[in-house]
C-alpha cells in the first residue's frame, strides 16, 4: 500500500459508522458485482442507498471518483470508490 489516509467527518448516516475504501478499478468492479449478486441495496451516494442505481461520482480525499454506498448487516455505511 502506497498511502493510508483517514478522513473524519460527520455524515448523518442511519447506522453507527461510515467506512470508506479506495480500491483499484478491477476490485471496485468485482465488489460492485458481488453486492448486486447478493441482493444488497446500494446507491450512488450515502443518502440514496436502496435506489440500486449504478455507482455515482463524488468528491473524496483524493478528488472526484466513482463511488458506491451500501450498509453492512450492522447498519454501518460502507463506501467504496476507485481513483484508477
């Protein structure tokens, strides 16, 4: 891993915590496919989870990037994004 970055910010999500992961494009696509195959609700932004639309694009720690949001079983908000 070349870099590790933590951004602490309030997001007013329904669950307990918000975890964001930056992935290489191939891994991002693989996770998205697994989320869809598992029937997990997702969305293009944190306030659109459940719309089951394709990934969106939002600004993050390294600038704009494709993003996807979903909840884990404990209602933690999971965000994946790719800068590649």
